[in-house]
C-alpha cells in the first residue's frame, strides 16, 4: 500500500450520529448505484482478461471516501466503492483511491494495509488524476483503466473528463451531480463561487450554455465518440 500526500485536507461533514467514524451517510439511490457498479466491474475485468493482449487493469476511485458508508434507510454500515472494488474477481492489477479528507484517507490506508497493488492518494483529484494516475494508463502500453468519478458536488474539473476521453484507454463512470446543480445554481440565486464551479465543470465561460460536443473526444454521436477515442463513459444521475 502506498500513500501520496499532496495537500492539506478540507474536512467534509458526516452524519452527526457517526461523526467520529468520518463515514458518509448515503441514501437508497446510492446503494443501488453501488450494486450496479459491483455487477459491472467483474464483467469489465473478465472481458479484458480474455483478450489476446496482456492488458494491465487499473481501478481509479477519484472521490473514494472512507471505504465505508452508513445506510440512511437501514442504519447499518455498507461497503463503499473502494472496498467493493477490492472484492472484484478477476481482480484489477492496480487500485488508486483518492480523497481530499485526511480522516477518510486514513481509513483507506487501513483498508489497503498489506496490499501492494493499492495506492492511496491524499489531495485534489483534479490534479492527481491528470498528473499522476492517468499517465499510468497509456493506451500504447496495453494499460486500461476504469475510473469512477463520483463527486460530492461540483468539484470536478472538465480537464479530467477531457483527458480521460483523449487517452482512449480509460472508461469513465460519472455520477452527474444534478441535485447540486438544481439546488445551488438553477433553482436559487447562484453565488459567484457556484458559477465558477459550473464553469469549471463544463469548461464554459460565465453566461455560456454547456456544449459537450465542443471537444472532439465527445461527439454528439456515441458511435463517433467511441471510434475517435476508444474510451467510453457512463453516467448516473443523482436521485
């Protein structure tokens, strides 16, 4: 297990009942999302394992959390995406867990103990993904990555999404933060900071409408997008 320290953490709020554990509370939809991912991951690794080329398989969790959640409906602990990814068979060859919160990083370190294939990164995923992790998934070196982008709100930078598409070797699952956009931008008087977050998320300038097709890696046609990049993306909308 390896830990990379990049910047001081900024603590995020947790359920008061479980504040000392630093585990996030999740609703029913998030549990469904985790079940979908759990079903998809082994199919991904099975397909790559069957190929004639010896692909090195990377799993990347950009907003990894602590590895455990508290179910709002059951009041019980449930495994988060990092813990579930470690259970996948056939396994990934490398695991990269990223979080900004120091307490959550410490929990991930415990989860990754004695596992040399697991790398824990402490810091801003927008910088860590682009500068450290994505360069490990080079297409020409027969490396493939499955990257989960599950932001807490609008923390994601467009440069991450764009680079993943351009590399042709990274499959992205994006949990689209529609609730945060509706609540803090569209249905309320948006603050300057939220406007900046939206601009960063979409790579727009204030006043512009988002236009996914502006980058050639994200053509309006799914078939064209795949043929140009070799990558694919799948989206969840928050419920």
